[in-house]
């Protein structure tokens, strides 16, 4: 195979080129008004994203990490409390627990999806457990029915981290509308991404939304009147304007991601790789398309040699991170989380890929596994 293509894992410039005029027009309106914080676009985006997700309330914040941090704080979780989460999640979920003074309790990933192992999760719950954080990794919604039932029975809050899953649905509803709160990053690489850091929360709980609004603005309901000690975590007007424009195209762009994923699935069906399972009652949005193979390094090197960029999300699970080993309970064995960390490889799936580029990626993956050299890792 000749190197006739150079296919990036992500190309934000292509998306920008398609919406440039709309974005610049909206930004010009913002600059003319110079109402840069808590302006018209922030309020409008909060209403529009709540309506899209299907919740009564949404609150824009400065990042997805802040969304998690403020959600945990607004739920009253702190010192002496425990929160359960799966070890293959991104570190932001753990940071939200840690920085609120609560204790994170890790469980292994499930065998059939990228969420938590439900049996381990049930055994991890103690009298101190207050919440479960579940992450819809790679844009694949986790089957929520057993988790919702368990949280209801044990009277635990369910926090959904939907930072990879803007627009993903389970049983006809958007993720972020099932738990007490949904937390979303809208960082630059996300399916719905700003041109800087941004995030938001969704909830049906008016008191929780109100508490987040206090926490995000130094505890102020009125200027210089601090009802509590909070943070500075606001979604700014320029990024809200970007998100409003991009929200109009989210369904269309997610559909393209699903079409690319379906093509990959068909082309990879007989290969010795594990593809992510699509829940029968879910709609995936493929923030990443991940392959699982014990030949990851050799495959990645081969793809690079033929002009295909790849990524690894995430190479070190939470219980193997230096920060965990310093602050918590030493080494654990979570074999599925460790296997995912060692074997998952992300290939290009962003919506602006051309059909020719998608075919090139698929042919490159197939070419690697159809060549006997892969067995020796060369």
C-alpha cells in the first residue's frame, strides 16, 4: 500500500471551514454587545441544551472537569463519603471526588461494555457510599437499567459523565437525563466542542441546578453577597455562541460518525480484533472508534507508515496512575481495565472524513491483519 493519504485522527479545521461564516457573524454580535459573561448566548445555550438532552435545567460551566466537581459538591458529597467509579474512566471523574474530600472507590470495567462491572460495584457499596459515577466512554451509552435499579435500591445518586457522548441515546432518551445529574465536557475535541474549555451540567433537580449556579460564581446570588464559598467556573459568552452554532449540526455530524463506524464494522467483521459492542437499545455517537487487539503497537506503527493517525484513550487505568498510588490504597488488579488500557486503539472517525479516507483507513487495518508479519509484531 503506498502512502497516498495522510489521514488525521481529528481535523478541527475542516469543521471550522464549514461553519466559519456563521461563527464569525455570531462572534461579531457578541463583540458589538460586549456582554462577555452571563450574556444572552449563555442563557440561550442553557435552554437549548436542556431541551435537547431532555432535562428541566442545564448550567454552563468552565469545563467538563468543573461540571463533575460542582456536581459532586452540589450533591453534598464530601469528607467521610465514598463514590464508586470504574477504573477505566478518565481521571477527571476521580478528581471530582478527590477534590471534594470524599473517597473514590474503584471497580473493574465490565466484560460486555466500557462501564463498571455491576457485581463488583454492588459489592463495593458500603454505608458510606453516596454516589456512583458512570462514564459513557467513546460515545457508547452504557446499559443503564440495572445501574439505575441498584442506585434506587441503595439510595445512591447516579452521576453520568457524558463528555464523550453528546447525543448518545439509551431507550430513546439522551444520556445525561437518567441520573441525578449529567456532566458534559464541551472541550475542543468533543462531538459538541467549543474553541476553548467549556462544559455544562444537565438535571431535572431545580435545587441542584440552583446550588451549582451559586457554586460557579463564588457563592453569589447578588454581587458581593457570598452565601457560600464557591468557585469561578463560568461558560463565557463567546464559547456559548460557538456551542449554539454547533448544536444545530450535532445530529447530522453524529449520523456521519455512525455511518463511518458501520462501514468499519462491516470491513473488520472477520478480523482478529474486538470491536465495541453497540447496545441493542442504544444509539452510539462514536466520539472515538476503538479497536481492541493484542497487536496494538505493531498495528499502530503499520498505520502510521501508511499515513493513518491513531490515538490511545487511555493507556494507564486510574489504579495504576502515580497520583492514585500516592494518595490511596496501593495496587489493585482490575484485569479488564488493564486489558482495555493495553489493547484499545482509536482510529479516525470524525465527520469530515471523506469516503476515500475512510476506505483507506479500513484497507490499512485489513492489510495489517492479512499480512502474516503481524503475528511476530513486525
